[in-house]
């Protein structure tokens, strides 16, 4: 809010002016009534002129006031959104592992909206109402001090009402926001996997679960209704009781001749200005409490420890790479009591090809996460060219790697935009060249808008093989010295598989590569194969060496031979467990 001091200064003026205008209407009413009672026809010319000026002033002030309230609210929402986005992008991977993306989404949308409303309308009303009440009270004092005191007596009572219900409102609104956030997370999950819920026919189950979420929202909203209703009823009762009491007293003074009729009319109008602000106070406080809850959720994100002070820049120059060393690296995830990597040692020279195989949960992906600096080792260190990665900026560290994830990791947007994530300043020619290298250019040409085609959420408008080839083209554009490839386990048809494999081979050319391998062709051609189990490298060597050693890898080989003979369908899962996939390869061999 402090960033928008200028706008708030204007709003202070429009607010104060609106209070003056409100008091003026009370004065104006008394003047018209007095002129009418005195049968003073001549006074009406001036009164009409005044009325016209008054209307113009109210209109103009209302316009400026409303424009700047909306303006400041929109600017604050925009500022918060951007600040939150910038900070979210700098949060460590552990944050994303811990928090649901739907919950974050809800903070970006619902909470942002709520804070924006508070900083515009609600906050100004919270200032305006007491000022209006005080000004009305001063005017009432001027008209008749006894009446003024009767009216003002209800102030503390109404304040007490707000205080009693305020806490309940805040607790309820935080719960309500949490329910909304859970619902958004749920929706985020299911709407992003429509093929799964359709294929499992779990629509009814999901509807039932959604009903549960929706009911927790409605029960929070009902409770809010009850609290607001009780507060409103109590404050309206107090307000009206005071009003009637003051009215009877005023009527009594007029009847006694100690108060003019015009003053009584002004008094009635002023009563509204006194009672109104107090009656609306609990509602405003409730809304403010809700927005404070929302602000808390936004600042939870903005204040979460970031992994970088400034967002890293992609490095245009390819860094020189000679050697990667993992020296006795051990790691366990935060809040986990078991080692996901245990004394892992590895030395990789420029140009070597390493394949990692092993059962699910063996630590293969965790190794990638440590290499990419998503997590830091608890013990041991990772060195690139002899320098510990712990001392490198994350931007520099990540410039050594091109990562091809299992899920291709494409975003909504055009093919061109997605590829430029590999190299932001890539020219059209470079993009086309990368697509050609990745065997993707032909299918891109057939798309209605070519490179400009929107590929849908996570590339949903493309086939699995096409997505993989785009992901490979993106990595080609990054052109980093070390390639980290998490082979997709999804089976592709023969033709598509062949094209993906060709693309991968071209991508691997002249690069140092570490591949989480699910296909035997990748494994057999590797310089070194690492077998990972329970976070440890239990075997290492070339394909031939490992076969000769007759260990874990040998077991895999034999289970595949059995499969080749076609009699061991039940061994499928065992083989898959060891390779972490590889159905296609095995099917081909069969
Ligand atoms: N974010 C996390 N928090 C806590 N534990 C985790 C987390 N991610 C993975 N783990 C655990 O770390 C271990 C290694 O997991 P990792 O994902 O590295 O296995 P993997 O070899 O890549 O398996 P897969 O072949 O199935 O992908 C597992 O026991 C897993 O449960």
C-alpha cells in the first residue's frame, strides 16, 4: 500500500470530501424544511441552485473515488501477483515437493482477489465510517447535545459486538480459505488427468469426493452467514433502538418548542450517518479479517526461503566441461528418516556415456536432482572440473546440464515458445535445425500453424513420441555439455520409437551423458552401467563385464532371455522392476 501513497492521498481527499457532502445534505434538508415551514418561496431559487451544484460535486467525487479505489486495488493485486510469481520461481524444489500446486494456485487467485478488495474498498470504508460517524456526532452536538449523547451511547455497544464476533469470523474465514484451496488442488489434479478418470470409470467416485470438498466450503459459508447474521441483527437492533429513542426525544423537543422542525429533519439524516457506519462495521471487520487471512497465505509464499536471491539467467556460452565427480555422496530427503542416496561415488570424464539401471525407488531420479542442484548432499560433495558445485551459483551449475525428463515437461503455448525455453534467443533457423535433428520437423510442418501451433496443456495435443522429440529438440537447443536423460517408460509404436531413439543418439553425440535407462539398447551401448539399489551403486561396469560378473545385472539379462522365449509373462514385472520399464525393448525382442 505504501508503494501507492499518491493514490491513497487522493483517496483521503475524496473520502473526506464525501463526508463533507454527506453532512451538507443534512444541512440542506434542514434549510429546505425551514423554508417550507416559514412559507419562504423566495428561498427556493438559491436552494435549487445549491442542489444542482451539490449533485455535480457528488457525481464528480464519486467518479474519482471509485476510479482510484479500483485502480489501487488492481495495482496492488498485480504487484502481489508478480512478486509472488518471482518468488515462487526462486523457491527450491523441496517447496514444490511439499506443497500442492493447486494450493499455490488458490493463493495466486482467490487470496489475491481478497487482498485486493481489502486494499481498495474495505480499507477506505474502515477509515471513512468512523470519520463520518465522528463528523455526524459533532454536528449532532451542535444541534442538540442531549440527542447527540443518546445516539453516541450505542457506539461502544456496537464496537463490542464486532469484537465478540470478529475472532470467530477470522477463524472461520481461514478455514474456509483452506477448504477452497483443497478444492482447487483436487480440481487441478482431476481436470489434468481426464483420461485416467474416464478410463477407470471413477467419475462417480470423483463426484462424491468433490461433493465432500464442496460441502466443506458450503458449511464454512453457512457458518459465515450465521456469524454475519448474528452480528448484523445485533448491531441493527442496537442501531434501531437508539434511533427510535433519539427520534422520540427529538419529537418531544419539537413538541415542546425547544427544537426547530428543520433541525429535527437534519438530525434524522445525521442519525443515519451515525448508525450506518456502526452497523456496517462488523461486516467490514469480517471482510478485513478474511483478507488478512488471505494476506497471511500470500506472505507465507513470499516469505518462504528462496534458493536464489535473483532468478538465474540462462548462460549463452556453453561452459567448458572436463570432469564430473561424485565423492561419497549421501542424501536423505527432508522429513525422511532413510537415506535415498548412500555414499555414491562416481567419476565421469568428458564424452563418456553412463547408464543407470535398478529397481524402482533405487535412487536414480534422486541422483539427477542432486546433480541439478535441486537438493544438496548431506554428506560428500559433487565436483565439476574440480570445483565443488556447492560453491557455484545455481545458474552456472545448471548451465552444465541439458535435462530431458521422462514426462516431456512441455508448457501450454506454441512449439516455438517451448523450444525457446532451451535457448531464449534461438533464431528461427536454429529452431528448425533442432527440430530436424530431433526427427520432429516433419510432423511440425504438418500441424495447422507449424511452429506457431499451440500444443495444449503439457503438450496434450501431441502424441507421446512427438512430445518426447520436442523435449529432445529443446535440449539440443540448450546445447549443454552434460546430458541428463530420464528415458520415458511409456511404450511407443515401432516407428515412433525408432525416431525417438535416433533423436536421442544425435543428441548424445559429442556429449557426456547420464541416462536413466529403460531400454536395453541404451544400456548395452553405455561405457559404464551403474546398477542402483536402495540408494547405493551395487554394481558398475560395461555390459560385458557385468554379464561376466553374474550379479544383479546378469539376473536382469537372464530374466529377459526368459521373456524372449516367450514363456515368462509373469516375470515381466520382475524384469521391469530391475529396468524400471523397458516393455518396448522386451516386446521387440520377443
Ligand atoms: N520428495 C521426496 N520426499 C521424500 N522421499 C522421497 C522423495 N522423492 C523420492 N523419495 C524417496 O527416495 C527414494 C529414491 O527415489 P527415486 O525417485 O530416486 O527412485 P528411482 O530409482 O528414480 O525410482 P523410479 O525408477 O521408480 O523412478 C525412494 O525410496 C523414494 O520413496
